């Protein structure tokens, strides 16, 4: 996955460049965010940490991360 790959698709589905610029101004690096992942557990840990430390998420909210086995449906909790 890459931002370059998805940019055209987002525009085709009605997302404007102005909206994408606003997202960037909010501190979201779309190139990094849409890079995919090579290490699934590490990606889950980073996502959980991003949510936990977001200024709009209250500190008393429990945030957990899981990986689902696409064949069995089993969930594996990823400890952070």
C-alpha cells in the first residue's frame, strides 16, 4: 500500500485534495499512514499507542489491539 497508489482512488471516490490537505494539517502523514506494514504485531502496537496518546481520547479509555486469523476468526491480543 502507498499513498501514491490510493490518492487516485480517493479522488475518484469524492475525497478532495482540500480534504487531504486538511488531514495533513492535523498532523497525519498520509505517506506513512498508508504505507502498509511488514510486522503486523508491531503495526498494531503503534496504532494502539497512537490512539492512547491522542489528545482527544480520554486517559481512562481502555484501548486494546488484536490480530484476527482470517481462516479461523481467532483473535490474538497484542500486548503493548
